C-alpha cells in the first residue's frame, strides 16, 4: 500500500529543469531513507507503470494513502486535475477519516484564498482551504526564497513529520467505509471567549466575529514558538537603535510577518481543536480590513479595496476628533520616544511613558472594549492592499509613527507579507471557519 501520496503539479518537477528546481525529486530524496527504515511506501504519479490506467491508479493510491503531502505553488493552484480530482478526495478523507495532510509551500501563492469544493459521504457539499492546514514554508518563508541549506533543513523536517504521521495512523483503525453520519449543528460563537492562552474575545457590531481585545502578546507568541521550534526567531528581544522594543511578556509581539501571523492563527486553531476547547467549525484568523473598520467605529466605507478606502474619512481618530491626541489615547511617538530617539520626529507635548511598545491594555479602551486600536503596533489584516495582490494591509498606527494622516481611523498602510518590522504586530479574531474568504 502506498502510505504517503505526493500531490503536486508537474511544472514543479519538470524533466528538463536544474536539479534544484525539481521539488518532488528533492522531497523524495529525503523521504525514501525514512520510508525504508520505517517500512512505508511513497507514491507520486511518475510511479504509474506503462500500461496502467493513469487516473484509476492515482485514485486508488489516493484512497489508500495514510498521509498526503501537498507541494503548493501557483502551478498547484492552477491545476484543473488537482482541483477537480485529487483535492476533493483528500479533503473528504481528512474530514471523515482523519487523513493527515501536510502542505509544503515552495513558492509564494494565494493558497489561503482558494477554496476547494468536496462532497462528504452523506452528500453534503463543503469547502476547505489549504490555509486550514499547518504547513511548512509559511512562517519560515517559502522554500524558493531561502538559501539551499535552509531548504534542505525544511525538507528534512517535512520527512520527519511524515514519518510521525504514518506511525500515528498505523496505530488507528481506519473505517472500512466512510460512515454516513448526520452533520452536527454548527457551534454558535460565544458572546465572550477566553482561550487557552488567556486571550479574550468580544463581539463587535456589524461583524460576525469575536475580536481579540488587544494585539497578540509576546507571551502568546512564545507558546506558539515553543510548540513550533522552526519558527523564525526575529520576534525574540527585538531592538531599535539599541532600545528594547518589547521588554516584557505582556507587550505586543513585533517583527512578525503576515505569513507568521497567519501561521500562528492556524496553529492556535488546530491546537484548541485537538484539546477540544474550540468547536470544529470555529477558527482563529486575522480580521478583514472592513471588520477592523467596524471595530474602530467607522461608518460603512466605499471602495473595492483597502487602497480605495485609505484615508477617505477625515478628522476621525480612534479616540475621537481631537488633534493632537488627548492624554491617555494610546502609545505613540511621544516625549518618551523623543528622549530615546532624539533624531526622530515626535508628537510634541504628548506623553505616554513608553519609548517603544507598551504592555497591551494600558490605555483607554474603545466603545466595544478593545485596546490599542490607536498606536502601539500596526496590525496585519487579512486583505491584500489592492488588486495587484503584492502587499497586505495593516491598520492602526504604532509607537513609532507621528503623522496625523497615519493615525486617522481610516488610514491604511501596506507591506509585503513576508516582511518583519519592529512596528508591526497583529490582532486575532474568532469566527466561523471560512467566514473571511
């Protein structure tokens, strides 16, 4: 039985390519020694023998597999065969039989925005995204953006993860046929939610989610990093011009990319589902741009993209209409900032007491009970900034920004999703799975 199935697009393993561009071959080099040692087999479609019926062989191997590795790239997402024939089987088996699915991200792609349709055994239509699975090459950076040694290290990590999943699945009885069971009623969103990390979530009008009341803290991200040793370590003890940016566990985590933030949400969702704290239809994710606007109290905005909506509502700040901000409005580039960074601009006369980030929740909350919507850290949102899909949007300003225009509630900023910056953090929302797609 082929216990490990590699799902990939042929353009990611071209016959005429340089060895380092043949991703499936490189993956198999790492998998085969472990497969021999632990007595399991690995299959991909180059293994179909002459005379075999190609589609029937692939479907048979896929239905027998214990672990599926997804080699994710733009070619993968564009493959009609993968979309129509392979992913529906993979997702149904994952849902009904607990099939292990491990994505490995080799190129930048919009994997988290693509929904795959599948039919469960009782005839129910459903959808899922590759972004629902914890993958390799998200928090670390996609493989083709890394140096060769880092690529080989991550391929080794993947091979070890596959071996663990095979061993785990061998200890579980697989159902002889998928059981047709009634679909359980979705669990409703709680009015107020405190999760396993002590993060608190509350409702916000005009949204269908529960908002984290403050940005993700250093202590929250540390729990994620402890469970995932390969996470980039830029978040640990960051400094700017020699000044510590996050000197305590209750400060907002910084130096995390959009990719890092998304990976944290995926890990937290899976962790709390495994421990049965989180119902299976709920998930953590980043807020959308419009959800963030609702949270900060803006009226409905016009414009198809965050770029179109940027700065269009004048004279409205998270604290009101006054400029400069009144005392206690938030953590900005203040007089304490000026003492630490005398060569940089600041808001004259404003004092918040912190040269860089402050512990979360130190300033006046919003009308909905949310803290730090003004300043402290820019917060990554789910959306692309514009139709070019090159940059992700951030909201809210930070400890290092002083411009009046940048602190408007309707102001947006943007950056590439892999960038890690000492003024960027993120906030998490809890919602029904797939609600932001």
